[in-house]
C-alpha cells in the first residue's frame, strides 16, 4: 500500500504544480471559462485522489477551495486578487501537507488549522452572501450589488427520466440462461438492493462489472433508480453516482456468493440482500410481474419494451407449471419510479469493455517511470557502449570477417539505443520555468515593483538531472534581478522606461549546448561600484586597471555583494559564486553582460548531455585523449618544424591565422614529438583555436566517468572514458583550454 | 567474516624497507600492476588513473606521499584499492605499495603507541606500532588520515586557484 501512497503523493505534487501553473494563467485571463474549469478539474482530481488514499487533511482542505471555484464556475462569484492570493497560498500549504500528510509535526498541525479556518471563514463569507440572495458576488465592488449583471437562469429541473438517459452509460445486464438442468438444482430468488455512495465511481468501481458477476450466478433482472430527483441538471456532477439499483436474482448459489461479488465495494455502497422466493421467479411470469409492481416498477414507465426479453428468457422454463404463490415477498414502499434502463446481453458488455480498454491503450501515449529506472537504463547503456567498443576492437584485430560484420551492426544498434535512451531522459525546461512565474509574481508584489516575466523556448529539452540542479541558480539570478536590477516604478517612469519592467527567460539550442538567457531591463550593474567595493574589501589593488570582463568576474567571488543593505531577498553575499559553482557541477558556464541603464543579461551555457559524448580519440605522448566532437571544426596535419618555427603560437591554416595550444608543452612531455603532428581546430563562442596533438586515432563514443575528487584541480580534463582495450582515455575540456589560452593572451 | 575479525585483521605491506599495516576493513581489493593513465599537470603523488572493472580509480603513489622516492615498478608492486572515509563521503582510491606481505591478527592490546619524535614519517598517519618479532616493528596506518590529508590539500589549492 505504501508504494501506492508514494505514487499518489508524486501525482499530487504534479497536480499541484499544474494547478499553480493554471492559476497563474487564469490570473491573466480571469474571465476565461476554460481555465476556470481546468483549475476546478485539477482540484477535484486532487481531492478525489487524496480521499482515496486517506489523505484526509488534504481532501478536506481542497474541498473548501474547490467549493469557491465551483461558485466561480457557475458565475456566482467573480475572481479577484483576494481569491487568487488565497488559492496560491493554499497551493503552498498543500505542498506542505503533502510532505506531512498526517500532520505528525505539531507546528504543521497548528499551521494547518490556521489555514483551514482562514479558508473556511472565507467560504462562509461567500456562502452568507449567497444565502442572502445575491446572485453574483463581486468582492472587488465596494458593496455587493443587489442585482447582478449576469444572472444565471436556474435551469428548469429536468424530468427524472432525462437523467436516466444521461446515466444510460450504466448498461444493465440480462443474463443468458445458463444451461442448467431445471428441477434438481435448488434455486432461490433474491432481491438485491444496491445504493451506492456518491463517491463510488471515483474509487474506480464500475457497477457494470458487478452486474456481470451477478449474472454469472444465475438469472438476473436489474432496475435502476435515481437517488435524488430533486437536483437540477446543472448540479449534477459527472463523477458522482446518482443511481441506485435493485436486482432480482435467481440463483443456485447462496447468499454468501452474492455478498462475495460486492466484497470490494462493501464500504462504498449500502447493500441489502433479501430472499424473496425459494424458487426461480423467472419461471413464473405472474410472480415476476407482481414483484415488479411491488418494488415500484410498472410497465407503463418502461422506456424499452422489456416484456419481449422477459418472455424470451422465461419461455423455456415457463413450461413447468408451478403455481406456488410467492407469499413472502417483502413490502417495499419506495415511491421513486424504478425504470429499467436498457437490456444488454453479457456479450455486448464484454464488447464494450474491450472497446474501452483499446481506448485506454490509445490514450496511454505517455507513461510514468520512476527516475531511478531511467538512471539504471542510462548506466546500462553506458556499459553497453563500453562493451561494444571492446567488441569493435576485437573485430578489428581478428581476421574473422563475420565478427567484423556483427560488430559493425552492434555498433549501429548501440548508437541508436544510446540516442533513444538520451531522449527519454530529456525533459522540457518548462516544468522548471513555470515555477519562476510564481516567484516573480510574489516577489515583485513584496518589493512593490511591477514586473512581468516572459518565457521563451520552454519546450527546449534538457537532461533531467540538469534540470534539477538548475532550479537554485536560476532562482538566485531572478532574485538578484528583481531586487537589485529592476528599479521602482516611479524611477522607471522618470527614466522614460515603461513602468512595467520585463524579465525575459530564453532557452534555446546552440550547437551541442543549451543556452538559457535571463535578461532584465533594469538598471544594470554599476561597474564602478563593484570595483570600489572590491578595492575596499582588499580584493584588488586600488590602482589596478580592470577591464569590464575583469570587473564582472569579481561578482563571482565568494562573499561579494554590492547591495547597500541586506534584504530578505538578496544581498547576503552568498550569491553568484554559488550560482557559478552549481552550474559548473553540471559542466556548464555562466556569463554576465550588463549595460548601465539598459539591463543585465545572464547566460547559462549547458552541455546537452551529461554522460555519453561523441568524441575524437587522439594521442599525446602515448596517452589517449578524447576531444568532444561537437567542438571540433577541422583537422590539419602539420610538420613539427612549422610549429617550432611559429611565432607567438600562431599558425596560418587555409589562409587564416589561428592561435594554437601545444599540448605536449602544456603537459610537460619529455619524449620527442613526431615529425608530423595534427592540429585540431576547435570552436568556442567567437574563438577558433588549434590544439596540437600527436596523432588522431578516430571517432569514439565516450562514456564519461568522473575523475573523482582527487583530480578536481585538473580543470583541463573534464573526465575519463574507458577504451575498448580497458585502458583509460582522458577527456579534454576544450572550452577550458580555450578560456585558459585567452586568459594567458590577455595577461 | 564477522565484524570482530575484521577489526583485528591487518594487511601488512612494504614501502621501501619498512613494513606497514592497514586494517583490512579499509582494503577492498589487491590488484596487480596494470596500465596507468597519467593525468597531466597533477601533483607528483597522483600517479594517474586506472580502470577498475569499469570505474576510473585515482592512484596515489604512497611512497612519494611518505617522503620516499617514487615507486619503481617490480613484479611485487601492487595496488591496494582502499575505501577512504572523508567526512561523510567515502571515496575509493588506489595506493601503490612495493609488496603485499600477509594478513596479521593483532589484538588491540598488542598495539603499542606510536613514537612522537624521531620518526621520519608523519606520525599523524600512524595509529600504533606492532612488534612482529624482536627486530621488526610494523607501523599500523590510519588510511583515512593518509589519504584524506591529501584530499584536503587538493581542495584548498582548488579554492585558492579561483582567482
């Protein structure tokens, strides 16, 4: 059961996230009916799920919010900011409740009670207004209008019979006659009355299957009845059950067998089983009619001609005359009309059932998979890639052509499998970004600033593990923007900027990277202030000449903050250094660009995948290295003498001057270089740089393994990969090499 | 193997002329020499990385770490795969030793306190001495300390290197 609960909680988290997103959309289009219904629907599902798994607190709480939105949905209440605030607060509270579903922590309990009473009083307030006869409540209006603009016409109460048609989806089963020899078997007739609780359908119970099971026991006849005919059509909730049934069952099985049918729904309905005859009542048309009359069924009210069916069923048995009058028939005083709905043969029901399963299959376009399973999948694929490399290697060295062919096939398949496995692990960045809508909304209200968050490219996909680690950094950047970057509305007006500030989050692909750009149109970073602060903190010498880039770099120092005062939002100095470190942990980079008065832009650059890359396998001084293929532009063979004679590490290739990086020198190789070396031109942003290596071995799918903490300092190497022969190749981080290179150039 | 025997069993190995011992609970594996991939620009004592059944294992030259000359590879040279506890994390690391000797049963009372002065070895690493015979002492090492000190150094260097 616990695993189900876990699932339910996971699902609830998702629902709440959906709810929050929908609420935020709704806030902008508060008259949009479809969004109101969506919000209502999500809450309803949440309530149903919670009740089903015994999360009573959540169910109760959601119920109250739901009732508010029910009024909104029925045009009885106008949405306003108060309601939004209340519901958004509730969303937060629901998240808390999910963490502690049974309110075991005392603090949570008191908090829940406070929240609940707040909510209830709000609901009560509205209810009193409604009871006082107000048809439409607009809480924003200073006084409650006595007559509203939109008066929803109460729907005329439809004839009960209409509702029956509405619920026709519950087909009633008429069993085919089981081929039983008549006389020998002791047949008893029961009247089974089933009054389902309203929520029965929400538990996933399908009454049709119950009748199906009953039909297996013997002959049955089902009559349905509307539980409450005083309801208007509008009040009907399609997820609730308003029908009850009476079943006449002639069976050779005992009462216990009938009870067994209802074993799973016992708690969801009121069940009554009465013995009405010691015979099969279907054998006696008269008696049957008599019973029908007693339980309230009259022929005139039938929609379909049931007689025909009855006769058909009764015919074979009717021959046997048994005039025993059923005297023990119980008296029923039910006034409600009982109407047989339709008669369907069991076969037909089966058909319906199969249809519904196929419909279900078609709907199942996505499935939920625990993320650990995906991690395992990725690990296995990684192992497979490594093993495949071994096979390829073996195939190359052996003379067996058949093995070579197989190895080639395996290689192709592995590549496809790898790509698919990667795709599975990609999630759209949307889930992450919608969270921030809320943050910006709340924070801008708190800071009394007027800010709108625009999100572009939310369909961009990223490895799921990266998405998790991105949340904090982006949140931090947004907080910084809101607190320091964006000016107060009055200031903005004076500056001739639009009063409403804008923050844009753009996510897009760029080569083998995903780039997330966060831009605001605020004041920008005051570079002089940053510099002065750094000088006063003794981080740089007062006479140091710093470029813009250098100053921006200062922002990433631990404990650096230019905020004059510490606010609850930001300014504590635990800031950009943490952001950078977190992004670096997932092999990403952060860049800042700013223009005073115009705004600041933060660019997060991330690799597409974390674990397997296509690489170029090369050799330097007898050691294998891998350069990610995504950054490789071109390869050239160059005489060693040309490299020796080049001035300032610049070489002319294809008529273009390209600075190069001599890896042998960098790695302090002691052996002598080969006479012909290779230059691999790699690209990074606007730079093109050559990396000089000994030889190129070939293309290689590299499964990245971390080098571990012991080698943290080796920033030119981003990981290692195991080759087919079991040796290790180191993965060169070309971006870092280039950065280092350009840094050396500067200094 | 029960816990108690794990606690009193020690693996002895040679570095140069001296014999050391490490608690077997720290030693996951003993490997023969295998191909080492050198990591460029790493400190001297970081010998490189090796492939341990598909994972990349960093390799430390224990001799350099202990102030001796770099290990010369012989037929007896072995790699001890060690499980090092650094704070909360456990870390696997390979240590090069000149030769592996035997597994000794040493009761706690047989362990003599480590001498504080006159030792050319960093006495922090040594948690006690065991008198194997009249002329031979075995130094019992605290492997966590031997390797975590390293780790600390690397981390510190990294943080200094930020700017």
